[in-house]
């Protein structure tokens, strides 16, 4: 180890504690506003340290995301290679959910395809040109992001240290890929307005390339992908900021759809208060 590596290693524990506290406060990345610069390896080291803290407090890793898979996203974030982050059980939502925008730091979403693994991806799974045999089911996803990078210039190390800016995901309906052949399509709607779409072979190609890349990266860490884990395979359309109250819907035939509504915290509280009042009234009437 050189002097820099020793210094980074000695600070990683303290940085991880700060990163998690910042994340919980929805103000991620204060260490980067102070001029901290990390390499890709350092970023993954810090991401792992934060993930360990989250597991220690009871959260569970349920899979991984692959990010920066398309030219659009790479251009937006200033990164020229794929990155990965962990997915946690506490940040998985079902289609139809209503979420507060204030629960995120500068909320932005992506529409993409997710998969559940039937087994660890291996080389034979990628023979041919379709969805790999290691995939048990495919489903559309709205991936949630804390779109905040505090460094002076785009940095893969910071992006990775922020768990690839993942803030959770909303999972849609799913289907088995068995027997599927051909191309798929994906369209993102804000209300009734089409925001972005993509068609052709790129969606299936992204599933293949992301799974192959991720399996290799995870093995290099001395770990393996597991049956039942979720993998978000990466967005082809752009990262979309969410600045107003809106319902987003992602349609991905033949794999299904997913939708989520994003509102201001005060509106969400009002809805919850109304639900509580109505529930209390029902209980009173039943008595």
C-alpha cells in the first residue's frame, strides 16, 4: 500500500458512518463537498462498508443494480463505464405505491427491466441471443434515485460510493421468459404524456450484457450471485427528474407494467390522515 491507500483505508470506517447518516437525513455525500476524491476501487470499498452498516442494523441485501449501461445515462452522469450498487429489502416497493418526493434527495427515476435469478449466471447461460437461462422472471421497474453528486466534477468513485445513487425501486408485474423470442419495447409515461420509449433488440441485449458483467464483478469480490436475487439491468432511456406531483407508468410488453405516484409530503400526510379518519369511522360504525 502507498501512503494514499493507507490514508483511504484508515478513513473508510468514519466515512461510512457519515455516508449512512447523510443518506438517512436525505443529504447524501457531505464528504465529497469537502473535496474527497475516490478511485473506482475506493468507491466500491466505501459502498461495501456502508452496506455492512445497513445489514448490521437489520436491512437485507436482495440483489444489485447495474447502472451507466447506455450512452444517454453515461452522458448525463459523466461516466464512461458500468457501475453497480446493492438493493435493500427496505427500499423495494410494489406497483401502485404512492411515495413522497421529500423522501429523496433530488428525486429522479429510470424505467428499465429487472430480473429475478433462477441460478448464478455462468458462461453457458449466454449462448444464443435471447434472455439467459439463469433468469427466472422479467419485470418492468421504476428505479428511484437520489440524484446528488457533490464533487466539483463527475466522478465514478463518488457515484459508486453513493450506491450508484440508488434509492430503491418499484417492481411491476412479471412473466417467465421461457419461450420468449424477438424484441421487447419499453415506454415511460408521466400521467398520460409519453416521456421516453425504446424498442428493438437493445432491451434484451442490456439484460445479457449487464448480467454477464455483474457476475464477473461480484466474483472478483469473492462473492457470487444467488438464486432469488433481483438485478436491475440498466436504463436505456434518460434519467428523468421528478419535480412535481405526478404518476409515472412504465409499460414493457410483453413483460408487463409498473406504476408509482409521487407527491409532496404534505399531500401524502393528508391522504394518510383521511384514511385514518375513514378507518376510525368504520370501526365506530361497526361497534
